[in-house]
C-alpha cells in the first residue's frame, strides 16, 4: 500500500492564479517532506521541503504547508506561471533515509 | 553542483536479455537509490544502498538486482528483461546522517523499452 498519496492526477489553473497541490501520508514516522518538479524525459528536481517541526516553509512563489495531525501537506504556487506546468511529486522520508514518493499531479498553467 | 549521471538516456533491449543500468554520482553521497516511474504509479523504489556493498530491497525488487562496488557507482541489473519492465528508470543519491534532512538528487533518467 502506498505510504504517500496524491489523489489528484491533474490540475489546471489560469496564469496568475494560485495552484494548490495536495498530498497525504500514512506513516507517522516520516519527519521530512519534499516536493519535486519533473518535466518529461528529465529527472525530478527538488523544489522545496519542510521538516516535521515546522508547519510552513516559504521560498519565493512556493509555500509548503504541513498538517501533522491530518498527515497532510500541500504546495501553494502563487502566482502560477506557464513555466510551472510539469508533474509535481510529493515525497517523504524518515530515520532510514529512504524517500517515498506519491503518484504525482500534472499541473497545467494556462496562459 | 551535485551531479548524478545515468549511462544511457534511451535503451531498447530484447526479452530475456540481461540489462545493466549504470549510475554515477560525484558528491560522495552515502545513499543511492533506483526508482522506476510509471504513469499513475509515481516513483517506486526498487533498491536502496546506504554504503558500499550494502543494499536493501525497496517496494518492487522482483526481477532486479543491484551492485555497489564503489561509493560513487550504483548499478541496476535486470536479470532477464521482460516487457513489463519497460519503464523510466531513475537513479538518485543523497547524503546520510542522523538528524540531517537532505533531498535526493536525481539523474536524467533512462527510458528502457523491452521488446
């Protein structure tokens, strides 16, 4: 059973608006959470992360929110740009340094 | 910059062939990973190595083996390739340490087609 889940396979937003990507996890031992961005035929690139001791981390247009009690995290992109169109993967890791990934959400930002 | 390099971008192999996928990282990372990416399934961990000659099975190790003879190199071996192993294979590396949070760095991927 997948320990990290992204229930929305795709999301379409208008340029300039907010994109919200969601992720749920089941393993309470996870203490570090990451978002990756992936273009076709390329490897994933790291975007932003958050430790379990925080509930928010911000980097420019990207903000990640963590709700530990709900085992839920989200990535907000404001404002969304056409270049943000890609597949976004949520990932989680714990003490054993292994990274578990969700199934991905394909974001399409329309000009 | 961290660099993770996979030996091939695209490979076409025949059913039953033994296939080697090579990965090299230049940041002296202890951990190395092999994932496969399939539509709707995301990235699934095949094998993980935390030191030279040390390995752990991931979620889908069946039909695969790995080798880590040197710290910088991690090889994925398909013992007898089958069509259901057609996929995008991604190698990654990361540093290790208790209490140290760090990201995994990925290679560019190898698109393997088994015919």
